[in-house]
């Protein structure tokens, strides 16, 4: 009897609160999502997140359920648990829906009495979770966390949504790399291009070649201010030894962390240029036999790999260890900024040119890259390289990353090669972000405002509709010559990454700078809650 009384009382209480939350009116201001979803319908009602809220998901979505559980626990300070089964009433249900067309697409339905996130795949479910997280009020002091009712159907415009990080000019801890991956995941980016080797440091353990890290990961000092390889006069150095690298165990941990967040990591092993650290560790891989020093200045160095059989064996060994760590289909082989002066003066390089019937050193670079491509293709992988790989002839299956403007990307797409767009003017997040340089930390130069990024259209008008299909997407690049701390990297990517995420996820016809700026104000509250540093002054206006 007592139990029946309790049950009746509870159900009366529930229905009272239900009806209240069922009818609450919402307005557009309650839905500040970036990137903008394909379609969002405003509904009446709110779902209240409480300690009784459960997550229900099939075992195949356990990773996503755990991710959501951690996220909700973090934002609500309440333990929100995950179970395999239970009543959908009052719960957040994660499910696979094969009728959704896009591989990464999802539907998010929020009603006063339950939330459902359906994805064609687990990836879609993950993106639905990201959208949901932006609908939760950020203010932790609120006694009630109310999520506005909605029906969202969403899928991305491009399949490649990337961000790059150079960990060679400056090294960043595994904790920061994970934070960076979290920032990417929040923005539905699906690719992290990890730039691991450079003139100024080799940053990944290779077991067969320990000197790559015992010697190549360390430089004796670092240039101060704006000095580079072109300007050798009056430059100063800090006199402080600098180094760091990731062990293979750390790399595995980061790859697993990214995989849980539906992010593919593309490792970059630079060749034939930007290889001073490697040829310092193993001078026999260079063209002169000289003992070099790991780079202490920025820019482009003349030291490049010799096109010898010994170099190819070395690179195949390195790439074999790299492939064992990274499941990515694409492996980035660099290819940019490789001066040819050492090859012009090398007997061995000239012999290879003659023997292989090559026209010049550009064709020798193309030969070099084709050999690496053949090796990677034989292991089921494909190469991606900077647009210089077009010079001297493009390797047959290569994807081109167009950075010196869009020309290389257009040329490659016309040749029916896949392309990722990352032109400096719109996608270089190492450039200044406002014209008031005196208000900014030292940067390499250039100017890429948030509005520039937002204005970017990755598919060039020079391409036909058919050719445009080869543009897989776009990427933001973060070269870290002038960024020595995680806070500085965050400052350079936020909010420019947020603008880029909408460029590559959302429909072209939905782009609206004024509306984006309004939503950005809300997203900055999430940056604050997550302790992300960002360029506050760059939000204000068109800074030219
Ligand atoms: C590059 O910025 N050198 C690809």
C-alpha cells in the first residue's frame, strides 16, 4: 500500500515536471552550434540533465557512450552512467541507423522526455555527441542543465577535414597533443597531420636508427627573434639546448586516443628536403659526408638526402616502423622546399640522373618520390605530399596538398589526383591574425584573419563539377617556429580553426559571417570552460 502510494505520488510529480518542460518555447539563440548543421528544427520543450539521466547504447557504441558519459559528467558535475539497455524515457540513446545516407552523418533528436542520437556509423554518433555538447548550457552554477528540444539532421560537405601541427620546430608534450586532438574532435575535424621530422629536430623514435633521436632530436640552441636561413647577419641564439621526441609507446597511446575520437593521424616523414636532423644523425645519408649540426635557425637548408640505395633502405626501414604505428591509409612524405644545389654538385646524384634517363634534378626528386610511393603502395598505403611533388612529374597515386596557393591543387585535380587544399592566405595559422602586429606575439609574417579563413571556398571555380570531386577538403597548418608553448599554439588556432571547421563541414550556401560571429560568441564560452587559450581581440571585426 505504502509502495503504491509512493508510485502514484512519483508519477504525479513526473507528469507535472514533464508537462512544464514539454512546452517551454525556445528561440534561435538557444542553438549556437559550430559548424552549422545541415538542418536544425527548433522544437518546444527542454530535456533536463539530472543525476538520473542514463546513457543507453549497444555494445558496439561503448566507446561513444563512454566518451559521452565522461563529457556529461564533466559539464554537469554529476555521474552520468552508461548501460546496455533500459527505458529510453529520460535517457540519452545512442544507436546505429543504416538509413542515414552519409557515412559520417547523424540525426540528433532532443525531446523533453529523451534524447536520441542516431548515426550511419559510430563516427556519425560521435558527431551527434559533439553537437549535443554545444547545446548544453556552459554555466556550471546553474542548478538545472536544460537542453533545448530540436531535430537536427547533419552530415559533412567534405571527407577530409584536417589540422596540422609541427612538433619539430618546437616540441609539444603528449598531454598537449591530446588536448589538440580534443580541440579537433570538438570541431568535427577528422584528420590530424602530425609533422614529425624537420631540420630542427627528429621527433619520433625509430628502433632501427637510434641516433635519429639520440642525436637528431636535439639542437644546441635556438635562434632568437626573426632570424632565418636567408638572414645570417646579426642573429642571436639563446644558448639553451633544446630537444624532445615521442617514444613508440607514446605514439601508440596518441593514435589510440585519436581513434577513440574518430580522428585519423597522418604522420609526416619529410623527404628529400627538410632532413638536416636525419643527415646530422647519419651523415652517410647526405650528399657531402660532412658532419652537420641539427638546425638552430628557421627556413630552408641546402642539406637533403642523397638519392643513394643506402638512403632508400633507410627510408623504407623508417617507413616500415611508421606504418606499424599509424593505420592511416595516407602517409605524408613532405616533398616541399628541397633545394637542388647539393644534387647538382654530387657525383652520385648525377650518376642516378644519367642511369635513370632523367632530365634534371627536379626529375630526380620525382624519381625519389615515385620510389617511395612504390614502396608504400606495395604495403597498401598511399602517399600525400606538398604541391612541389608535381615538379618533375607527379607520382601515379599521390594526393597533393596545395599550399603555395591553389594552383597545385587545381593542376592535380585536373590530372584526376586527390587534393587537400591548404593555401597560405586562408589556412596558415602561423600567420598574424590581425593587422595590428604590435598587439600580437611574434609570428612568421603574413595575415590570415578569422574572416579570411571563414571566406575560404576550398573547391576552386576553375574546376568543373567532375574535377571538383577530387578536392577532398581542406586543412589548417600550424608551423611552430615562433610558438614555443601550448598556450601560444591554442592562441593561434582559436578561433581560426573554428571558422575553418564551418568552411569544410557546412553547406556552402549556409555561410553567413554575421551569423557565424554570433555563434562564435557562444563557442568562446566553451573555450573558457575547457581552459582553451584564444585570440579574443581577433573576434571583434574585420581586421585588415
Ligand atoms: C610548407 O609550408 N613549407 C609546406
